[in-house]
C-alpha cells in the first residue's frame, strides 16, 4: 500500500515517545494522513496520540490516525489488503503471499508488489489463517494471479493448494 501511494513506512517503538528521526520525517515531508498497521499491542495508543499531537502542532489541524488492525498480524494483513483495494489504491491483478513469521520475503515481496500496485497478505507456514482465506474468497473474482514469496519450507504446498482452491 505504501509503495503504491508513494508513502513512507515509519517504524516506531511500541510505546511513545516517537523516535527523533520520525519527528524529522514529519517535519520535512508533507504527511497529512497517517495509517497505523497493527493493534495497540504493537503500536500503542500513546504513539497514536503522539502522531495526532504532531499533526495538530505542525499542521494546525486535527488529523486522527486511522488504525487498521486485526486480532493478529495475519488478520491485519487481510484488513490492509481489503482497505487498500476498497479505496482504489491497489488492485488484485496480482496478490502476494508471504510468511508472517519472518520478514525478508514479505519485505521484498511487498516492494515488488508495490510496483504493480498490488497487495501482499501474510500466512502461517502450514495453514492459511481463516481471516486471510475469507479475504481471498471475498475478492477471488478480482485476483489475476497469486505470487508466493518464499520456498515450500516457509509457505507449504498445503497453503499453496488451499489458496488455489479458493480461486475460480
């Protein structure tokens, strides 16, 4: 979503305060809207409040952060995908899938998919999480192809078969 909308991804600590480098980014980039990926257990309400305070102080406007979160990282990835497609920021010509247990495949896959304007969802190695399966089924008619990032040791053949079975 970030690559397709030419938006930075800012990594923060779970708890406030924001790192000084984040304040520098807000100072020098025209950031009007902020999206938080993850629940309050990974990005606290204190961090959200610090971002909103920054908006009010530097932009002179209330600009609440929009949180996209699920019960876990898998559901969060499905919600981000659903939101980005619904808003027209991404399309499903390609859907990427990567393990949610190790970041390199998702990081590389997400960057590649950003150039296509397509999303990436996360999976467990041996089973497709139910909320991810639901999101894929809901949008199955829009999905052109699925790219899986990582070998069968990180995304099993069973997960690949499950995803194929969800598509028309």
